[in-house]
């Protein structure tokens, strides 16, 4: 673990270096004058359901099925006839 000394600019910003450009971080003030900076990934609220155990299991099963059943060319005429019979 290395320690770098940085100066906070007049606008309140600090640079961590170009290698971290564009990363999303969480900044936690542990105590007055002590900050913990962690790289994070943010999940949009409308996608949270994908990370529930039920959805995760269902997606995992779907991926396994897709791996065992590679895509194949469809005969659209045959498919149309099957769909018409179901009406």
C-alpha cells in the first residue's frame, strides 16, 4: 500500500490520477478529515429486480439452456403454418 500526498484545490477537488478517470467512486467520511474512497458500480433502480435470487436463478437457467441449444436457421413458412393452426 502506497501513500500519496495530494492537495485539495480551491474548488474542493482532488485528482487521483488519469488511470482512474471516468470511474465511479463512493466517498465515505469516516471521521472529521478522514475519507475512505472506494470504486463502486451502481445499479439503476429499474434493474434491481435482475439481482434478486429468483431472477438470478431464472437467468442462469436460461443461459444454460441457450448454451445447450445453439441457434439454428428457422423456416418461416413452417413457423407461420404452426402459428395459424394454433388460432
